[in-house]
């Protein structure tokens, strides 16, 4: 469960190859989905660039710098001397992905080789077990279908609650088509813990 994080911290996989590895070109190509037949713009990349989202630190950071005063629900009448950023230990986050075996060599591999190592723990829950990813085949009620995803997610939470509840501060779940900036997520979660002057994640 912490294999990706360990490889990221050491900069190499267990066979000594550099980690994260260079992504193959097919995983980095532009996706042109537009009603305009002449469009050559990857809308996802354009939106990401225009949003001006910046990483709050490197993937392997063990601390985060937060501004607890700059948070929803906190009074904006705080004096300037109390608007101090602080560096705190990063909360431990277990990232969970639901997927199917057909996505192991594409989506899950891309996550594994990009942002997955930035999570303190990473697990994919699939229709086939593959410890190299790592992916676990998890039984759930009903068929393996998009319309029945809630049953798969229900089984994931049950599994995580039984095996990892006390090892992590936060749990983050999503599909195999999402992109996460793990350090930004940990920065936000740390700010939640400190916004009320409380250091408890």
C-alpha cells in the first residue's frame, strides 16, 4: 500500500529503475474532443492552464505550509499579525481508485507513474488483483458495471475500514479518470485541521 510512496522517496523502483518512469507518448497525447472539426486544442489542458493551479510543494514533501486564516468559515476580521502561514506535518492520506482490469495498463499505470506516489498510501480496487500496481480484486454486490459503482464503493469503504482505518488521517476516493495534486490536497486537509486552532486531523 505504501510501495509507490517508498519508490518516490528513493527515486527508483525495487529493480533500481528511475521512478517515476518517463510516461510513454500515448499517455501524454492531446485529446481533441470538440464539435468544431478544425479544433486542435486539448480542452482539459487548456482549462488546467487557465485555472492557474500550482502545486503547493513536491510530491515527496513531508510537511505543508498552510494559512489557516484563509479558509471558508473563518472570520475575515482577523488582524494582520494573526495572518501568519505555518509549516506543519502533512496529514497522511490514503488514495483509493475504483477501476476495472481493462484500465490497468492505461489509466492506472498513468496514475501510478505520475501522482500516485504523492499519496502516503495508494490502492486500486479492480476486477483483477495485480500487486505491481497495486490493485485488489474486491467482491461486491451486483454486477461490475458503471450503474452499480455505488456497491463497489461501499465494499471499498468496508475493506479500508477493516484494514487501514488507524494508519491514515484521511481517505480520498475516486475513479481512474481523475487527476490529483496530492500535496495540494494535503495542504487543504491540514488547513481544515488548523482552521479552528486545532491540530487534530
